[in-house]
C-alpha cells in the first residue's frame, strides 16, 4: 500500500484502537471513472471493528470514520466504502 493508505491506517488506529482493520485499495476497478487520476489510492474499501461503534447507528459510525479522515476525503480519496462494526457484530 502507499502513503495515503498508510495515513488512513495510522489515523484509524489512533482514533479507534480497532480490533479489526482492513483497508483495500480498489482504485484499479475505477479506471476511467470520476475521481480516478491513474495514480491509485483514490478508491478504498474499509472494514473496521471497534468498541467505539457499540450502540451507534450505521450512519453515525460512518460519520465518525469520515470525521477522522476528513483531510483525506477532501483530497486524495475520492470514494470510501465503510463497514464499521462493534466487537461481536457481523
């Protein structure tokens, strides 16, 4: 993974201390689409599990993640698919 992914992983680890964290660069599948500039690291899929999400609605969990990654979402990341769960959830 590249610099953008490293930054994302660092920020998410610091903010949520997740028990599961998977980030997949999906940029190659979006070649020719909006937001894809050919350099990669523009489209990601995220799976994160953290106690911080317990008792929170899906939309609130996504907002929590997006707040942490606001700079990246305003710049190099064009699309981020988020699956955020609490421990013990599927």
